[in-house]
C-alpha cells in the first residue's frame, strides 16, 4: 500500500516535471521566433521597448516593400531571387537524393575493394572548413565557366550534404533484409530494377530526411552564394536578407519580413516530412 | 555475368565519388599548394616558401587566441548541446499526446536559416534596444564585451542546434526494446539505475556520432560568429574560421590564410580520429 502511494506521488511529480521541461523548452524555442513575427508585421522601422512578442498593430507594409523590390533596370528583383533560391535548392535536392541513395546502397550491399577507406574518405570531406575551400572552389568554378551560374552552386551544395546523407541512408539500407532482394534476383530482376522498385520505396523515410537535409543546406547557405554569385540578380534570398541589416543599413522591419518569407518554404517542408524524421534515422548508421 | 555485375556496382558509387573528388580533393590539393607559398597579389608577391607559413602559426598571437576561442566554443557548446539534447529527448520520448506539435516546436530553431537566427539573436543581444536587456532591466553590453560576446555566440549555437541532437537521440531511443526496461525494473533498478545501465549504454554509439558531427561543425564554426559578432570586439570572439576568412578575403593573404584554414581541417581530422577510437572501444551490447 505504502509503496503504491509513493509510486503515485512519483508519477505526479514526474508529470509536472515533464510538462515544465516541455513548456520551458517551447518558450525558449518560440520566443525569438515570435519576435521576428512581431517585427515583420509591425508598422514603422522602430520598435518600442517591450518584452511581449505580441504585435501592437498589424501591417503588411514590410512585406510589400520586400516583395516589391525591383532592380536598377526596373525588373522584379525579388521574384528573380526567389526563383534562384527555389531552382538551386530544388536541383540540389534532386541531385543529392540520386547521388546519396546510389552511393549508400553500394556501401550497404556491395563488397568492393577500398569500401571501408572510401567511407572514411567521405567522413573526411565533412571536415573541410568552408573558408578553406572557398578560394580553390572559386578558381575551379571560374575555370569551368560556372561562376555566377546555378549549376556551380548546385554542384557545391549537393556535395556538402552528401557525406551525412550517405551515412544515414546506409544505416537505413542495412536494416532492410537482403532476402527480398535475393528472391527478386532469382526472378531475374536486374540490379537497377531491384534498387528502383524494391529498395527505394522501402527506404522512403530515410529519403525524406535526405531531401530535407539537401534542401535545407542549399536554401540556407549564404556565404558561398555571396562569393560565387557576382550580381544582385543571381543572389539567393539569404544573401539578400543579410544585406538588410549590415554595415550600411539597419532595416529590421524588412529583414524580419524577409526572414519570414525565407523561412516559410523550409518550415513547410519540415512539417510535411516531420513524421518521417525520427523513423528515418537509425542507429545502424554508426555501425559502419 | 560477374563482369556485368561489377560494372553495375561501379556505376552505383561513381557519381558520388566523381562529385566529391571534384569538389573536395581538388580544393584540398590547391589549398596545400597555396599554404606553401607567400602569395600577396596586391604587392605582386608570389613565391614558394616551404613550411615557413606553418612556423609562423606558432608565433602568431592572433592565431593562438583564435585557437583558444575555437576550443572554448567547441567544448562548451557541444557539451551543452549533448546534455540538453539527451534531457529533452528523454522527456519528449515520454510524451504521448500532441507529440507531433511538440516536436515541431522543439525542432523549430533548427529549421530556421542561420542568417535569420544569427541576426535575430544579434538584435536580441543589442545593448540599446535588445529585448534581453529589457527583460533583465539593466544594460549589459553583450556583444561589446569580451567575456559575454563569445558566450552569446555559444548561446545562439546551443539554441539552434540542440534540436538536431534531440532528433538523433530520439531515433536511438526508439530502438531500445520496451522489454529491456521492464526487465531492469523487475530487477529493482530505480530511475537513475535504468538510465545508467540501460538507456545510456544503448544510446552511446549514437551519442558519439552526434558528438562527431557537432564537433566538426563547432570546430569549423563560421557563419554564427561571423554574423553575430564579426569576430569582435577587438578579435575576442574570432574563431579559426573567421580568422582564416579575414586573412583570405580582407587582407588577401592567400598563402598564410590557406595555412590557417588548413589547420582547422587538421584539427577536425585529429578530433574525429579520437572519437572513432572511443567508438571502437564501446561495448556493442545491442
């Protein structure tokens, strides 16, 4: 009896603690974000000192200003930059998925010479600091005539998310039993067919994560984009965003509105894929 | 038959290998070559100097201070992220109702582009109009004081990347069989005992991997510090990557700048080696 009462007590305390952590964590996670929303939807360029992230007034002025940005020749600059962001990130995602799934499948299923060391080399490329490769990549893209092009950025971005995606996908492929493949092979299916119509559908959760990672890498990156792209019309949105608040200007309203616009696509993709997130990751990835 | 299979197998790895070697191996060789030269194009200087750039590192106070900053940033942020990440993941793992919504909120900071979060925190930290000082009721010069500025960068990094740790730890927790918990409880283990003897050992391999990826990111930290403090005040928050960037793009010292950038890579390589040794020693009890 006594023990049972104690148990109940512990559960209540546990429940309170759980909720405290969740509420606290949510506030910490949300508070800065709510502030950006407040700035974005407020009027004017100054904000009265206040701790509340609830806006006093609602206005779309900043959004209209940011979206309506035009270039010196009168063309719709914001639209152009939005398209740059979408095309570069979309292409990076597609290229990333194709390259990461094929490589991860090979590492998971085939036993070839140098397999272990190639995997290790993949991890090594994850250690390159961005500043280290900036100049050589600039020179390389320049020689290939890819500076100021989408192709150049897509090549660089799809390689930077690759090692993590390959490790993750390999871990997932490892958990898929090989028996199904053997059966298909006996029925005369080719390797490519097995991969395409058997393995890929089974690995959907892990592919969702690969897509998310590749898209996020490309969508959020701004240093390389600012370095490799030479003119306003070829910038991606994060590069533009940074220029709103910098040495020359402090237009927080425009920055916040732009921040909301830039975050919406990533968030949507994130929420759309969220249910796959935990399921797609496995500890298998660490067993090499 | 076998030859055909070989060829298919090669075709599967080839795209990744070609892309990675083009975009990483070539730049690496190029950087090594640059690091052996004294190259100041504005003064028309470009000559081979052997290892002298590497010797210069050891006597360069700014390099040593950037090294110390990087070590501090890396150690504190990764430790905090792991502890907080595991705690939040354990709590989230118990949530049954509205789990999707809670997950979405907790993961939010990770989904926000770095430019946005860094600028947003710069605004919150602002001494004059920042909301943090308003909440505190007294003016702390967060980004202008040598002590606070680097910690501010750490705070932002922890805010942004703890969700990533939570996500991966939850994936590991998911694989622990419920029976195991029940068995330990029958044996009379308390909450702490269960965590120590069941949860922690089984999550450990994933923790090492998370630690590797987080450490690699923290050692190379650039955009968070660069956007938040720009390396200031007076270079007190300058990390190795920021210093390398300054050398390469502000003062255009391609040779020495490459040497500093390369040192970041070598440190990352050493640390990963260390982690892998740990990983190999872990008893695999799964």
